[in-house]
């Protein structure tokens, strides 16, 4: 099985979404405002025919990336977006039936309104 991280080096562009904070250790809500911006970047890439995906940098990647970028411990990365022209099939995006993903009252109980 292949993983996205096996192909990171092939992406010509990486966007690393970061936030400079006043504390060395981020809180649970830190960086929450980054994800709407990341979503817009993903949508824009798709509209331009580019492949992109959201990945959460693992702690060793964060630490190594921080030193390579010259940032301080107050700068925290929250997302990496590898962007490039996709290989293989890249067509319209489809969605499965709502009844497979929308539940009522508890997990796994199909929503009767769909």
C-alpha cells in the first residue's frame, strides 16, 4: 500500500500553514482559524486542476521543518498541503449517498429523512 507521505518529495509546492503564538505549547483551540483558509486553498487548487491534500505534520516533521525554515518555538505548523499536477485519474468529484453518512440520534442509525 502506498501512502501520501511516500510521495511528498514529488510535490513541487508545499504550503505549510503556521501560526505564531505567544506560548511554546499550543492549546486545543490554537490554529482553529487556519483551517478555513486551508479549505479555501484546497478548493482553489482543485478549481485550477491541481491536486492537493491536507496533512497534519507529525511532531518530528514540525520540529525539523521549524529549524529548516528558521522559525522559533513560538511558530507552530498546523497543516501541510502538498500541491502539484496529479498523476492518473483526476476527474469530477463524486459523493456517496447521504444515507451512508448521515445518522439520527446515534452513530450508525440511518437518518430517516434522507
